[in-house]
C-alpha cells in the first residue's frame, strides 16, 4: 500500500474515535510493552550490529529508558487526558472554564540512527498516549534496528494506527510531500530546517529535536575526579554519537592538567588500554561518518587518536590547546573526540557560549552554587545538569528539548503528551443571569467597563 493511501486510512480510523478512548490507549501501550519484552534479545542484537553497542549499554540507553517511559505513560495517561478545570475570569462570569487535551490526528515521526530504538519509540509512546495515529520513518543507516522495529510495530498495531515507512522505498522528499497534522523530527540542524520549510507550506506544526555544540564547563571549584569520570562517561557512551554528549570541555585553566590526567585514567578504566579492540566499545555508524571524524583528529592530541578501518572504531581522543576558531569547533563533532579549551573567569564562558548558536545541553561542574546559577540563568540552552552529564534526558518528569538552533518543542512524560495534544479551551457559560453590560448600545458604559476590565477595582490598585 502506498503512503498516501495509508495516511487516508489513518484519517478514517481517527474518525471512529477509537484512539480517543483512554482505556484503548492504555491497552495498546501495554501490548507494546509486552512486545518489547518479548523481542528484547532481537533488539540488543540489532543495536550491536548497527552500532556495536554492548548489551549493557544498549539496555540502559535504549530498551530500559523506553520501558520506563511506557510504564509512566500507562500509569498517568488517564490523568493527563482528563479535562483540566481552570479559573474563570471576571469578564466571562458566570461560567466554568476547562482545557480539553485532544489529539492532533495523523502525525509523522522521523527518527535518527544514533539511538534508533529509543528515539523512534519514545515519541511514538507520547503520540499514542495523546490519541494520535502515527507514520514512523526510521533511519536507513540503522538497518538492523529498523527491521526489528518493523517486526514489533506490525505485530502490535494495524497499519491504520501505526505505519512504519520503508526508508529505502520512500524518499525524504516524498515523505514530506503529504499533509500531516503534526511533524516530530529528530536529527541534524540542516535536515531540521528542510523539514520546517516543508511544513510551513501547509502550516503544519512541528517539534524539532536537533543538536549543537554542548559544553561541559569545569569550574575552578569543581571536584576534578568526579568531573572527569562523568564527562568521560557522557562523552564516549555510544562512541560520542549522542546529541546531548559534551561536545567540548571549557576548563578553568589552573585545573586543566589535572582534569586531563583524570580523564585519561577513566578512559583506560572504562575501555581498557586498546579501546578499538574492546568488544564493548561502540563503532561509528558508517564509513562516511568515520572518515569525517578522522579528518577532525589533528593538533595537540594528548590521548587517543587511533582508529580501525575494518571495525569503524575510533578510540576516545582528547585534543588540548583548542581555540574557538579551530576547525573542530565549527560544527558538532558527534563522535569520540573531545577538544579542551580553557578560561580564567566564568564571565568568559558565558560570553563565548552565548556568542554561538544555543546548545542543546550545558553541563556545569562546580561546588559553587552561585556559579551554577549564573550558568543556568545567563546561558541560553535546552537543558542540562549540574555536576553530571546526560542524566536530564533520563527523567520522564522533565521536558527534553532544545532552543534556537538546537530545536523547538519538548517531550518525555507529560511533556510528550502535551506536545502531541492540542489544548482546546472551552468556556461553559451559564444561561442566567445574562449580563447586559456587554451588549450595545454603549450609552454610558465605557467608564464602568474601563474600571471593571482593567482591574482598577481590585484592592491595592
């Protein structure tokens, strides 16, 4: 069946009202949960084939986080979907006011290759919880995970509810040529711009989950040991192919040598003396990405630099004495290469980060709360952590998303439900009394209305 026919069938299915029934949503999400458990070994095997992920890393970053999201949605969707009572303003009295969360309809989700299971299923959970049907287009690069996704979703959903597009049969251009009710995209900034431009032609609302150069800031008062340990973990998990990975380190100049020494220590602790031959250390997704990353390895390499053409692995690499003007600082690295820059005062950090496109994440390592508060409040970024990396994306109680060139909109937990829902505002007006003040003729009503609607009658005004 061609995509146009699928979209038409999904829109007909929406008319039945089946997706609006909260119990039906919970039932289908429970089926998805069971299907993931049933296919866990296949998912792990596929992630290993696509990205060389170990079973442990694949579970904590892909399967476990998805199951947690599913549980949270199943347990809370009835509460989220309930009409929300809100206060009624004086100008609409007497009446009751409510917000109804209704599905947009047929939504398109475009997912990437770097976390090919996680970043396909979590937005799908939000879309289904909100009562939508879904067209899901996974990446053609992560072919093994895409095959397992297809098997799971076709087992759980009828195509009129969720349809997984064959990325080899449907081009990006064709995919975006159809009219959807909402588009959710995760990927690069350049591709996100093309999605938004196409969506603008039909005024289709979008969420864009992009990326950018996210800094890890190591302050003068940081715990250097724990900072190094957590930066190494956050940077080199999935071989650096993580949109919220620390893209570079901004370190207080007096702490740099100690920090680098500790990072070297933890790289060896985590991945051994020869990471490219460590079966638990992930590979780069394909040859094109591998060759792009190899070109970035230059300058003052203080650790790593080794690569293996057969396995497409690049060992964790640290480059010292980097400047913002260097080539490696001109685009998101998206690989296991970590540049080190230094600063003397936190003012320099704030100025330099704000002088560039807003990052998806910022990580500030410090024991000084005043410094962390300055970074949080004075730098424009999507989200982040104090004294850690990546962990803000693991909480389904926090919205996850970017700002500016790192994206727009947010999801996870209730935020995901709200993203895929339209807030329909309703005033339920009493029939009596029917206050005559609002009706013509105006006569001498202006002065009274000015006080009444302007709030000047309130105490203290």
